[in-house]
């Protein structure tokens, strides 16, 4: 047991990663060359199992906002000389017909929006809030972080290839849970710190993309109102849109506004 903890500590030390924008240190055990191909494969499975929206106006809006957030991320990474971190990203934005009030972004830039969240978004600005938040989860490697934790906890190993060889079915389930791909496999909840970090990064990205970051406060107020004081919806997860979250967003606003120029 002692050797196991020493081994995990040694790997954690070697695999320390820095999150762009926030500067937080994190553990990233799974290689992008292992995780991203699996991400792309699972994304295609989801699309094959789902009904894609045929509402062209809404599809175009999702892709337009996604592309603006992508360009903002590219610029931030280029300005800070870390573009290499995005070298394996292949962006894609799709709208899925579903009552789920949810959206997610896979490691590597594959995004899914569900039509059920659009009434909360109301318009393109609201979509930018969600898009920025979900892309932020991917850029901050939150899926990799949770996948790494889960693999060590369940398999006692940090190699995705080894886990797939030992138990491919469970590894795929763990992957879908780790990146938040809907309810069919039961989400592993992002931690409160992950959610706050995605809020912060998302505000910066939407501001750089030309969307007023103050819209994020209004979006989360609407999301909180929709929950009606009941059990929070899936999209609210472990960090419900309560007064604390709104106040946190307001505190981050002066920093986000430095990046905002209306377009």
C-alpha cells in the first residue's frame, strides 16, 4: 500500500499541468494522444445515436458562436505562446434534439448542445455563456483531470491503453462520465472548483469573442429560476446557479471586461 501511494505521488509530481488563464496547477495523467482519439470516437457514437437538429437557423447560431469562442481561444493561446496546447484540437459544433437542459465539450474540441437548453439561453448571447463555459472545461483539461483520478481509483494505473486492455467497457463508461456526456451513463460531477474555473475562463473567452460577459449573470439567474428551488437540473450539477455563483461572477466581471470589445 505504501509503495502504491509513493507511485501515485511520483506520477502526480511528473504530470503536473498548469491551467491557462487561471494558472491553477492540476494533475493530468492521461496523454492527449490517448484521450483525444477516444474522445473523437465517442463523439461520433453520440451523434450516431442522436437526432441532430434540422432547424438551420439554430444550428447556424450554435456554430457561429462556437467558431467565435474558438477564435478567441486561439488568440489567447497565441498571445501567451502556448498554441501548442491546441495542436490536437479539431473543433466541431452540433445541436442535438433533446429535452435535456445540457451541453458539453469533449477533450479536443467536440461540442454538443441540446435543444432543451436554448429556451434558457434565449438568444445568441446566452448561447455564448454556455459555449464559453463548456469549452472552458475542455481547455482546462477537467475531463482529463477526472479521468486521471478515476483510472487511479478504479484501475490503479495511469495508462489509458492499459485500462482499455484490462476493462474496455468500464473504461469507456468512465470516459463518458469524466467528460459529462449526458445522463445515460450517470455523470461524475465536476467539482465546485472546476465549475468556478470554467465560469472564469468562459467569461474571458466570451468577452474576447465580442459578447458582453455581464450576460452570464443574467443567464445563471434564469437557470436558478428554472430550478424553482427543487433538485437542481443536470446542467447545474454540483454548482447550482444560486446567489453565491452570481456574486462570484460579478466579482470576476472587472477582469473579464478588460477583454471585452463589442463586435
